[in-house]
C-alpha cells in the first residue's frame, strides 16, 4: 500500500467515525418516534450506585409511541420511573409490575423548531470535522510529496481520492440530517 493510499484509508476511517458519532448524537435527540437510545444511558441512583437504564433491564420499542423497560429487579422500578420523569424527555411513565411503559408525547411546534435547530447545529459541527480531517489529509499528502516520499502523480491521484471520500462523507451527513428532520416532522 502506497503512502497516498494509506492517507486516504486513514481519512475514510476518520469519516466513518464522524458519521457514527453524528448518528449517536441524533439518536439522543428526541423525535416523534421513540427509540431505546433516548433512555438507555439515563442514570439511575440505586443501592448507592449510579447505573444506566440498560444495565437495569431490557429496553424495547412498542410502536407507535412507547418504550418498554423490563426491569430485572422489582426494587428498581420506582427509581427507574423517577429517572425517566426527571430527565424531561417528554415521556410519561407507567408501570405494571416489573414492566415500565414510557409513552412519548407529541412534539409541539416550538419544540420541533428548537430540535430542528439543534439537528442543524450538530450537523454543522460534523461538517467542520469533515473539512478539518480533509485538510489534515491534504497536508500529509503535500508533506509526503515535498519530502519526495511520493511522486507528483501519486499526490494528484491521492487528492482526487480525498475529494471523493470527502464528498461521500458530506453526503452521509446530509442523509442523516434529512432522516432526522423527517422524523421530527412526523
């Protein structure tokens, strides 16, 4: 593998990480569809330990607007319900034994607008990361060309590959933004 190919491969790996991080951040932004990502990392203080919800039970989505938490320890039900209520995620919690059902309320227009702005701001941060990674890769390529580690032709081909990878990463960001905005609009 040439140095140019290695730089491009490193860049594509960085872009995949940026895309994955954006997907995670979008998963935590409340939409009109429930998802286990909304609640799985909620912290619950139980038995003098700070545990996440996914450590206390199994999580599942019951369409169209409900998340079910099957708590393994019956003594944890009250603490889990308090954690859901105190998180202010727009969820109302009810329980029947060890099962807690968190129902998602509909988004109001103001809240939808706030979340839309948050999605766009988060996406812009991801785009900035994409641009900075692209600039780093181009700088590495130029340094390699200057030090005669690669030829001018390799550097040119490397820049083309970097540009294609950057365009793909930007398209991935746009696809994630579009999907999240559609989810908010439901």
